[in-house]
């Protein structure tokens, strides 16, 4: 999956997980927010991949916790003012 596809997949997952913020998530353009969307998608993919294999349930729980932490960061980032150097980040 390409980086932009991961960002958009993460955005959609987060919009479903955080319905009270769905509109704000779908409108987000801040580079930091986009990075969080991508990180969320990557964490979910890793968690799901490990969970299907029943590889290491402790590691699956750690990825679950990481997903929740990223959700909290997204909530904070959505409510934070934009970073001053946003125009410098692609």
C-alpha cells in the first residue's frame, strides 16, 4: 500500500472509530494529522496480521494499546492549532 493510500485508509478507520470527530477527521489537512492517520493504519495492519496468525497475543495487545494511543494523539491534533511550518512539509 502506498503512503497516501495508507493515510487515507487510516483516516477512514479513525473516522469510523471516532464518529464524534468524523467530519473533522475527513477535513483534516495538517501534515501532522496525516502522519498520525498513516501511523494508525500501519499499527492496525500489524495488529490484525499478528492476530490472524495467533503469533503472540501479548504483542497483539501492545499493538491494540498503540492504536488507542494514536487515537488519543489524533483527538489532540484535531483540536490543536496548525503547526506554523506546515507549508514546508509535503
